[in-house]
C-alpha cells in the first residue's frame, strides 16, 4: 500500500488511493460490527449505521475511536437517513467503494399465530432497507467500480413453515440477483451472503439450546470481507454459509 496522502475532502482522515471505504448498515453489533472490525484492522475506512446512537458510541469507544471509523445514527428503512449516510461518507472520506446491507431482524413468529404489530417494521427493515441502500449508493459505486453485499439468510433459500422473516429474506435473495442484472454493466459487483444459524443478538431472549452448533458473527464477517476483497473483474454472487450439522 502506498504512503498515505492527505485529501482535503476527507476531513483530515488520511487515505491512500487504494484504501477501501465501506458503509455497513446495522453495524453496531453482530455481523455488521464484526465486518467493521475486520475492515478497520486491515487499515480500511468504515462507516456504520444503526438506530441506537448510544450503541454506536459504545462500539466506537470499544475500538478506541479510530479516525477511519464514522458512526451514523439512522433508520435503514428511511431514505432520508440512508441517503444522508451516503452523503456523510462521501463528505468524510471522499468516495464510497462498497456497501454492506446488514440491518435486519426477526419477530420470531409465524403468519398463522404471530402478532402483526411487529411485521411492518420487520418487512421495511429487511426488504426496503437494502433497496434504499442500493438506490442511495449506486451512483457513488458506479464511479468507484464498487461492490454491494446483501446479508440474506438460509431462510431465504429454504422454506420454513409460516416464517414471515424467511419471506423477507427470500425477497433479499431476489433483490440481489435483480440488482446484479442491472448494475453489472456499470462495473458494480453484487454478492448475497446467506448465513445459517449465527450466534448474534438476533437470538436475544430465546432458548437456542436445541439449535445445535452455531456460527459466530466473526466467521460470517470473514465471508463478507472475502467477497469484498475479490479481484477487479470477479463477481461472486451467492455465498451460503451453514454451521456443520445444520441440515436445512
């Protein structure tokens, strides 16, 4: 890597021409936080978004508040927040090379016996959120020849009885391929990462003892960072990562 050169558009943050700048939604905990840690450890610049400002501050403090980390409170399903985050990244770092649509959650119920009160927010976050991130970032990624990574789920590939969360992840699976077919002509790569069971705050408050072995957020982050690091001209499209022993 070349010696850092100061860029007046970076707000004092020294970047080289080959320092990748990545925006991660839902980056304060779980997979998103693990991705951000790995990228920062590699000397890259990272912006993370999340709804809870205090959580983002705690994450930055935990890492020693590195100058190449930008935390941006906001709702992944609100276009003003998402486009504002992209603008903030461009203002701070001067460019955007990759986005990781990671924000999402589950209500852990079914369409036959669940509580519809929680469904709207889940559908908006899990489905509309990645679409808004693509829309807000596509022009910058077109300029940089960048990459889009969508964090889906095995639940978006294998049907589960009554699982509305799985239906939202099926939508993400389709969004990844539909997006790829449009943006590949512009030099933008698109990767769907579909994890199996992962030990993250996704399971908070639930008994997971019957689920068997689970992957760690760091292991899935490894797959995300691997996809981001593919050579120019290589587009890895679908990566399914299950813990050994998960049959579905």
